[in-house]
C-alpha cells in the first residue's frame, strides 16, 4: 500500500462514532476512505459545512460544494451550512473532537510547524492555527522524513510554529507515536518497519514499553 494511503488507513482507526472531526489538507483528506463500516461522525470544514461525506468521485463534482482546501466534497444526510464566523466559533469553543493535520515538523513536546518554509511562497497560516490550538485532540498525519530523508520529528522545531504543545499523536508510515509529559511514546510500529529504523529516522528520544510493540 502506498505510504500516504497507509497513514490515512491507520489514522481512520482513531475515529469513533459521534465525534466532530476536521480534516486538513493532504493525507487527512484521504481518511474517510478508510473509515470502518458503521462509524458515524460529523466532519466539519472551516468554510462553513458540518456533515461532509466521503471524497467526491471524479465526474460527480458539484462546483458549489467545496471544503476549506477547495476540494470537491459530498454531504451526509442532515448536513448543514453556516458562515465562517459560526464555523470558527465551533472550533474556538472546543467543539471539534479531533483535528487531523499535516506537518512539516513536530517537536518532542508537541509543537507543530506546518504552514511555511522561510523563503517559499505560502498563502497564510489559515485555519490550521485555530484547529491546532482549540481542537480537543490534534493528530498529525505525515511522512516520517522529508523528501531528502531528514527527520520531521525533532527535539525542537526549526521552522515557524503553527501552535505550541498541541499535538497528541503522530501517525507516519513507520510508526504511531503519542506525545506524553514524559516524552514521545512509541505506541505501534508498521509491519515492514523496525524499532531500529524508527529510532534512526526520529531526531528525538523515543520511549517504549517493555515487551513486543504492536504492529499495524
């Protein structure tokens, strides 16, 4: 399975019925494709939708139905529309159960950098700042390293931050890692990976329980 799909499929297992979730740009947008049958959630978008359904099949797009990332979307029965003021009131009021976000870097204490690389064009920090700060739980879905093979999980972020100490869980193609007060706790390892590989590609200390680490 391609690494992006693998990450999205594992992230979908963190979702439970009744939650209000927000899906960021990139890998998070793929998560609903892997949602377990019978799981019913409310998907919120910053531009004023509650009740987004699975990704829109090619050829069935409605030009009036897009999410905050300008992706065409489908709707679930009972979906609602509202202005951006109410949409951000839901976020700032802590009503979003889980926000799935991409990342350029994540630090050992959960700092998130995901909006700009200095010297490169970026449209702005956007709603990701609000979601990172106010969602009840922030899960990062990202490749474990950059295209150049450099670690994205660091002791300290080097890029401009989106929010401080906000990330609770990191899901990559190699591992599932929880951010705890004691440090980064390795929860699971991918079947095709190894503890040594995860440690070598993570630029921050990892904690793990004694015994065999679960695989995904």
